[in-house]
C-alpha cells in the first residue's frame, strides 16, 4: 500500500459548501448518515458516475469500478471471485452495491471500514490483490481526467476544475451512496399499502422468513434486510459479522480446526480467534440478481443457499479433507438447521425474488454515461 502518497494526494483538494441533497426516499424512510467532510450533491454524484464507469482510473486502463459492480447484477458480479485489472484473482465475491449509504460496514470482513471513502482506497491503491492498481501511477491517472467533460464536472461538483485524489475518491463515494433501491414488490406491499403486490405463495415465504423456525431475520432484518445498517435515527447497530458454518478444516496455525487459512474472515483484522469465519451479513435486497453467494461465491443459486441453511452448515471436501462446517464451535446459534416441505421451499424462494427492484437494475441515473469507446 502506498498510503503516504495517497494521503498526501487526498489532502490537496478543497471544496465549497454544497446545496442540500434531496434523497429520493418515500415518506417514513430515514436518511443515511453522510460524513461531514463529503456532503452529498447532485453534481458530485454525476461526476462520481462518470468516474465509476471510467477505465482511466485503472493504471493500465483495463478496468473500472463497474467491471466488478455491474448494474444488471445489482452492482455485483456473476463470478465466484473478482479479478483485478492485471488479471490477479481476489479471494472474495464482489459485494452488491445496494443501499450502501446505510451500511455501517463495507466489506465482507473488516469492522474498521465504516465510510465508503476509506473503503475506496482499497480497490484504488491496494496491491494484494491489485484491483485498479493506481499506486505509483497517480499523476498519469489525474492527467487523464483533464479531458472533456471532466473540467466542467469537477467545477460543478467542487467549484473549480482541479482533479486530485481526494475528489476522485469523494465523487464515486457520493455516487455509490446514491444507489438506493426501495421499489420492489415487497416494498409496495409493506410500505405502500398495496395488498395485491405479493402473491399467496410469497406471503407464505415472508412469514417463513420472519419466523423463529428459520431465524433469517436475525441477521437479515430491518428495512434494508441486513444487520449492517445505520441511519439518522439509529447511529449504532449490532455487530453484523457471523460464522455461518461454511467450513471447518485442519488449521496448522491453530493446532486445530477452523476456516481455511487463506481466508479466515474477520479474525484477520481483529486478530481474535473468536472471530474465525465471521463474515458480514449482506443485504438481501435484489439478492436474486447477485448470484453466486457467500463471501467466496461457493453457493451457485438461491436454492443452494436455502439448502445450506436448512442443513445448518455445509459438508464439503477441501484438499482431500472432509470439511463439516456444522461442527464449527463458533458457528452462529441462529444457524441451527430446519426442515421445509417442497412447497415451503418454493414459497421462501418466491419471497426472496419479491425483493427484486427491476427499476434499480435498469435506472438510467445509475448507468454508464460514456459512449462505449470512451472508457477503453
């Protein structure tokens, strides 16, 4: 990481006061909490949209943010794990960018990344794995941002046309916060009083989802269907990281068993063995668009996910060894397993599909603003 260079570059920008941003929220929904150092504005969101879709942000101009966060997949990616601009594979599945303005944690397993601005430094400047690979190429990248329409976009967002990395981070962070999704059929049923929005099958699935039999709502509750939520009325929330019993294999470093050593989850950050295998519970909004599932993309379909939780964990083979995640002593107490009839499984699946927001994955305000040739 070239954090010294990054911090120096980020301190070079200055900004003017921004007009109050109008969140497109229905009555009754709380507003997200936004860092005072990066207030929202429509102009900043529009600049951020251009940067989000611009391969100029990668050192070799081979990737942009949208390479791994694709709108048609709710800003996730339909691969097990992502690869960076140099082809290096990530360890983890690309997270969906759905209502992340409300998130109090922003990656699969890091409790210290609570602001989008901080998180964006990882794909920009991280070197293991390399994603956009901006480290050491800062001036080259900034020089690319002198072309039209950037001078006008920077001026509208910040008061002058200067491009620096503080602004290059703040604008995409603002665009990411603007990605709100509250127009699913579930929303029409629950918040718009449309009793016909959900079918009888979906209502059965809803009741199962919120039942103590399945326990889904304990980790995927609230209006955003995730524990990892904070807002103006609720600045704090419970710890949203859980061991769901996905793996349990021999670990020489522990002289025992745990999650595979190449990715042990939150414990890599906290250095607390009790956090072995803990990963963030993501939102289930638009979950039908975001396959494959889990932190490593190991479950291909929603049907697989339901079977996984019904079994109370996963039995698999890793490097010739039987892994039985059900036996992990740190597995969440809410992952106990359950039995469903075929009718109930289909109902639960139908309910999960009712969380899809078709407008979100096709909204022009969130789409690529560039002609196809402009970002390559």
